[in-house]
């Protein structure tokens, strides 16, 4: 055995190839076009049950600064949507694992790396991670990419999209909305846009309907659900819509806890989303309270995947208490769109008087138009509420 060759079995007689049989599998390209791994259809992933205390952003910032050199190779800064921007640190192995997961999720959402021509319109610079991350995702998928980023010159961006034949847009909803409407005539005349994959913000149903009706866009889906701290957390499939996502169950476990107490909510109820990541070198990011609200979607998805599903229901800061009622900013936005045809931004302001609270909704649908509606006569609550801008 000391004089054996590489691959020889320990009995010293037969090489390992004598015990193996080559098998070729030809998958149906139509049926499995959005399936990156057949394991997703075969069985659920089981990871260790999360334990330990709940963690917030401040709990991981200082340990992140103490990481060894081998575990601190790539730095990203958050956008500051939940407060002061924070640093997130990765090894290149961490990053590679997460980008492969995001690539599988994008494939599940209907991205075609063979046929789609993509304009990457995420923001770039300032250690912001979205543009770089989706550049890496497309690189791993082998997709055609125009790395334009979210530039202020809408005319130049639209012209590049038209001249280079892009049919797929990646970006944040607010920027894509501005681009499409600033260059509406040119892009409608081009008529080549077919898909939009968005992240970082919410596209309302009415906005998505506008993209389909006015610009001929056929697919509008979330590009990923994730955070700078934890990376990609969830993905949409072709059966998903709105805020419904599958969990990246091979990377994370998820809990849904009561908004006020550290206990699980009942099945189907909305609570705080808490994630534990199992694919991070040198860091223990267990039971991380990400600041989002969500609810579990029961049953297996029609797409056939076993990965758990959940629906995003807004941010924890979006919930206002008025008298004895908890009101969610996203619900106001949905009602303004469904019943009032409002497509722009919405601010909910709560003012207190001696005896009552007054809630006022301000909506901006354009630079010169403002709509306002008020709701008075609500008894003043014991806990003061805050407004969302």
C-alpha cells in the first residue's frame, strides 16, 4: 500500500474506477429552467436549531472589528436605512458562498442567463454592496451584463440600454421608476424591455401594473431578500409575488417572534424576523434581529421546492400605535394605491392634542401634486407613536 497510486483502494487490487459507473442525466430544459439544484425538489434542508440570545446590529459591530485577517477580506457598508451606516465584514469564501446562493435564487425567479441581456443599475461606490454583488452573481451565471450603475444622467443610461439591446433591468424601484418615466418616450419606442428584477425597496402592485401596461415589461420580481450584514436571505420563484420569498435554507434558519415578546408567534401570524446564518467564517451571527416583519406561508410551494416560505410585512419601525390599534405604514400605502390610485411616496404623520391623536397621510405622486387626507377623532394612546418619512 505504501507504493500505491493516487485513487487506488486500500485492498491494493482494484482502482476506484472499477467500482464506479458513469451516469448521464438529460434534464428537461423547459421543466427545470429555473432549477439550479435538484436537491431543492427532493428534501428539506435541516440545520441545527438556533440557540443563544437575540442579537442586533450593535451586538455584531465591535466583534466584527476584532476579526482575524483571514476572516476580514471584504468590507461593505450598509445604506443606513435603519440608522447610522454599519460595516459588514466577509471572507472571500463567505462572499463566494453567498453569491452562488443568490445566483440560484435569481435563476429560480425566472432569470435566463442564456437569453437575457442585463443592465445592472444598482448603486455603486461608497462601499455599497448591491452593484458589486449582482455583478458577481451575473458573472457566476455567465449572463450578459451592462455594468451601468444608477447614474444621474437618465438619457445616457436609457441610450445605452437601447443601443446595446438590454431587455432586463436590475435596480432599486425608486431609481428604475425615475429612469423609466424620465425616458418614457424613448424606452416605449424601443419596446425591448421584458424583465425587471428589483431589490432594496418595495414595488407596489399598482407600480408593477404600470410597468407591464405602459412599458411592456412581462416579469417583475424581487431579485433577492437580504441584508448587508447577513447577505442573501430569501429568493422568489416563478410562483411567488409581492413580498413572498423562499428561505435560503442551506445558509440560514429563520424564526418569527412576537413583536413585543421573545416568543414564537402562532402559525401564520406576523412577527419579527430573526435569522441565524450557518455559512460565515470567524463570526457567530446567531438569532440576528434584522428589523423586518413577516409571516410564515404554510404548505409546500407549487414550484415544488421544500424551502420554507415567508411573506415580508414591512419594517418594525413602520408599525404605529394609535390608541389601542397597531397600524402598519405598508397597509396605508396599499390602500392609497388600491383605492386612490396613488403611485408615489406616502408619509404618515401622527400629532397629539390634549384629548385626541390626529393621523394625517401625505402622498406625493409627482413634483407638483400633493394629496392629503386626515383621520381625526382617535383617543390619544398611552404610548406615543412616530411617523414614517
